[in-house]
C-alpha cells in the first residue's frame, strides 16, 4: 500500500510485459488486410476485364478462367490475417496486466480485427454474386 490513501497502484504484471512491436502489428493487421484485399481484388478484376482499350465480353482472357478462385483465395488469406491480428491483440491484452497503454493498444486491435474481417466478408459477396465481365452478353 502507498502512503497516500487516494493514490492508485497498478498491479504488477503477472505474465510479463507485452511487446510494443507485436501490439502495433496486431493493431495494423486488420486495416492492412482490408487494404490488401481491396487493392488486389480491384487490380485483378480490372486487369481481367480491361487488359487493353476494349473489355473482354465473350470469353475470359487467356489464363483468367480461374479469376473467381484467385480472388476468393486472396479474400480468405486477408480474412485470416485480420482475425490473426485480433487473436494476437487479445493475447497481448491478456499479457499486459497493469500496463494501461499497452492494454489500450491491444484492445483497439481486438476491436479492429473483427471489424475489418467483417468488411472483408462484405467485399467477398461480389465474387460470389456478380458475374464476370466476359459472361455478360453485349
């Protein structure tokens, strides 16, 4: 106990200190995964539909018949990255007992990871529901 009755003491860290670099990586994993998914998905889709000045409208361009599978693989990898960041942040939150700044950063990662994973899931719906540009009759 401290000498002053109104001073607050933080409990000692039982599990050891949380590493700041891991907490920052965990916090950044969700937004980075979403940005990667958006950029890669948009880039691949637009390249497949508009490789030159005219769109492909009758058949897929050479080598692009599995575009939906590739986009789905990218989305699943990004979804796992976002959820992995949330899991890492949760482990850091549990580990950072008594370290309020570290717990705050970790808690932000715990909330951001599932939020960005949900955004990735919403961005996955067009892969399943929107036909490819070459399958639409002109």
